[in-house]
C-alpha cells in the first residue's frame, strides 16, 4: 500500500523502505529453501548496504544478484565502494532508470 504511492510522489525513501519490506516478505516465503530471507551469498551484502544507508535493497529473483537505490551520485559512489569491498570477486555497477515510456519507430 506504500510502494506505488511513494513512486507516484517521487518519495525515494518511502519507495525504498516499502520495496525492502516487500523483498523481506517474499524472502520469508522462501527462507526455508534459501537459508534465510535472502540468498546466502547475497545476505551479507544486503545487510551492509542497508547499514550504509541505501534507500532500498533487494535481490533479483533467487539471487545472488543484489540491487540498492541511492539518492544522488555521492551516495551511489559510497554504496558502490561498500559493494566492491565486500564482493571483490563480484561485479558492482551503477545504472539509472530510463524514466520515459517506450519509443516506437516504424521501418
């Protein structure tokens, strides 16, 4: 009930908190088979990103891919550094939303 209103209102903190809560609720459904709320390889990184102030965190499907939201470039750099320190053999990168609808072209 908070996720979509926060998205419409461009409330990153509210959106991130609601998304994190949804990720944890979904994770609780699979906790018995993935040994916790998140994939065992993803859980330490998710915890550290939350501690570092990420605006929302989660894993893709069964993981171990992890994502986090940052409010600005400084926060993005800080979160990337946390991710790179914790997962030196992994890959960490920043991506931005397109924030526009699809463009159709005829050929």
